[in-house]
């Protein structure tokens, strides 16, 4: 009996010795977890708080902000009361892209289309790209390049298969039609525009919904990349997001050329003279 009591006393002594260290270590673990959670919450709140500077002009308003709202939030309300006013507002921005889109050196490796057809497709879908940019802060050029690579801007004769649907080739197994419809809420007036893919094949969606969905997914994945690697710029985060959209080799190809096209556009976008752009396009077409 005495040995048993001595054994119990030894056990009590041992527990009394190690228990404080266990408590300290446990609190340390919980603190680290809480600190990491606070850090992530800070990043998220910061991305929500950052807004565009109060700058004027259609191109200044078009400038890319550092971060955009959380991806699962609904898009902002319809930007204008009717489609005609929206199209009128974005016309200077559309014109600023024309000489860039007409440049075959930039686009021939993306998708080998006749110059005028590429220009026409961009102009047709620009209001949808611009809407997606406003809703999810994904640049217009990135969306156009993806659209060209996936389905030649919704001109491929058979857009649907078991693993991809629509102009931007959404995976229906992970993202059913309802996701595309949800991503485009508040932008229904875009349905008045011409859509090359309109409830095609197995899909119950239209082009503007698929474009909005693609922007939603890229923004969602870019925000996740920023949470994991807070030092990333928004462009770098979107490049990371591209790897979740296609295989790594294709993602590198797209990101490389998107960067080149964006750089060219940034150098030429401020010249909004319509005659200049028309003359530039005509010069390129006459060289063929």
C-alpha cells in the first residue's frame, strides 16, 4: 500500500511539474492560430477597404484597383439605368483599345484570326468584358485572351463537351449553370446585346453570363492567392489564378502574352482620337 501511495505521489509531482509547460505550450499554439486568423482577416478587410482614387475621365475610372471585393459577394448594382447610356459611357474606352486589338504581332499567336474579324469580335463583346471588369476587377484584355483561346470568342461550332461549356469553357461538374447565372446578377441588360452562344448545347446560359462567371472565378482564385501570399500584386495574383483555369503550360503562355498586350495597351491608351485609331487600323489592314 505504501509503494502505491509513493507511486501516486510521484505521478502527482510529475504532473505538477509538466502541467504549466503544457498550458503555456497550448496557449502558444492557440495564439499562433489566432494570430494567423487575424492576419488573414486583416488582409481580407484591407482588400475590402481599398477603393479606387477619385480620378476623372473614362480611362482613369477604368484603372485597375489594388484589390477587389470578396469573390462571393454579389456584383455591384447595374452601373447605368439603361444599356444605351452604358454603351455611350464606355465608347471612349472601347476606342482606346482599337489599335492594340488590330496589332497582329500581338494577337496572331493567341488565335490566328483575320484582323477585321478579331476587331469585330472584340467590339461585339467589349461591353461584356468591361462589365466583368467593373464587377470583379479583371482586366478586359485578360478576358478577351481567354475568350479567344477557349472558343475563338464564341465562334467555335461545338462549344460544349462533358467537361466544358460555353464561350469561356466553364467546368459544369464543379460550376453548374446556376453559378454563371449568379455571377451575372445585376447585369441583365447585357442580354440585349448579340450573343454568339445563346443557350447552346447542354448549357442554359448566355455569353454575358459565362464572361461574368470567368471573371468571378479568376477574382475568387486571385483573392485566395493573395491570402496565401500577401506580397503578390493583383496582376501576379491573377496570373496565379490562371493556373486554376487551365494547365500550367497553357497558363504560362497566356500570362506571358497577356502581359505583353497589356503593356502595349498601357502605352497607347491615352490617345482617344477616333481618326487616329481608324487610320491606324486601316494602315494595318492595307499591309496585308
